[in-house]
C-alpha cells in the first residue's frame, strides 16, 4: 500500500522532487533487523550509511573508539554517540567556527571563501544533545594542534570540517590510527561550495595508494575503509 502510494508520488512529482535534489526511493526492503533511524534527520543516506557501518563494526566487536572532527552543534555526532554507545566519542571542534589559518590556506588555494559562520555553538549545548554523554570527550581547539596528546585507536571517524587543510590534516592524523575494518566518512566530497574537501581526499588517497567510495548523501560524502 505505502509502496504504491510512494510510486504514485514518484510518478506524478518525481521529476520536480529530483530538481530539488530529493529522491523518493525504497531501501533495504528485505532487511529484517530493527533499524534506529530518525525521520527528522533530513539526510537519509548519510544517517542510514552510518547505521549500517556501525552495525558491521559492532558485530565484529572491533576494538577502538570513534570521533568527529567538525561537530558544530552536534547534529550528526549525536547519532555517532547513539550507534556506538559503548565507545568513547571524541568531539573535535574549535566550537568558535573556522580558524583564520585554515581560511587563509583555503583562499590562497582558491577553494572557498571560508566565510560560513559556525560560532553559534558551545561544548555545553553539544553535550546536552548526546544520548550517552558519559562517553563523550570534547576536544576544544584548533585541529591538529588540539589532538597533540591524543593517542587512541579508531573504528569510525567523521571528518566534517569543510575546508581543505583540516580535512587533509584529519586524514593524516586518523588514518594511521584506524583499525582494520574501520571507516572514515569525509563530508562535502561532492559539494561544489567546498571543493577543498575533494582535493584533500584525492591527494591523501593518491599518496597512500588507497581508494574511497563516494555516496549520494546530501553533501556527497566519501568513505575510506581499511
Ligand atoms: C559544517 S560544520 C560541522 C557540522 C556537523 N558535523 C553536523 O553534521 O552538523 C564544520 C565545523 O568544523 C569546525 N572546524 C573547521 N576547521 C577546524 C579546525 N581546524 N579545528 C577545529 N574545528 C574545525 C568548525 O568550527 C565547524 O563547527
């Protein structure tokens, strides 16, 4: 019944939806285990892929923790915390927006203006959003300097810092500490507003002779697996 309605909506309005970059599609129709998705997080592909990946990692009982570089208000980090509820979650951010050093590099390389404002957040408000707050470790400050004393192994990392420099530095920092079977999400790989994200991934992967998978979430993430 629902599928027929969805097909009818697609038939009548699918082209208009697609023009707005919205795709109505079936997904994992034959998977029987319960999935904990949130209908109010309006990026099904990003959230759903994270949920699937967490399931693979947790099923294998891999040892390691999780992290996000570029947390802002914690909208995505709260799901990392939810799906990896037994693991420590490092939350890396200035919590004051982009750093001038990164913005200067960004402009010099002709990638973006780095003018988006991400300063209206705080460690406190982010922690209030986390379902398993006891496992969260906020790391406030300029990355990679902020990570100088952090030595850990990771099963999952989300890099969502928008700009070339922190993404490239994030790959350099996290990839060596990623366990076999672990994943790194890099947001904005197919976002033309932040072309530095793609450049950072392409450069790092060419240097390391590794590959990535582009996925069709709303900002076009890439995923590296080890
Ligand atoms: C797009 S926002 C993150 C959005 C968030 N992941 C979400 O899904 O809602 C980008 C964040 O990266 C942070 N950021 C960028 N460069 C950074 C750096 N070098 N060190 C620490 N944080 C950085 C900014 O402060 C900003 O909060």
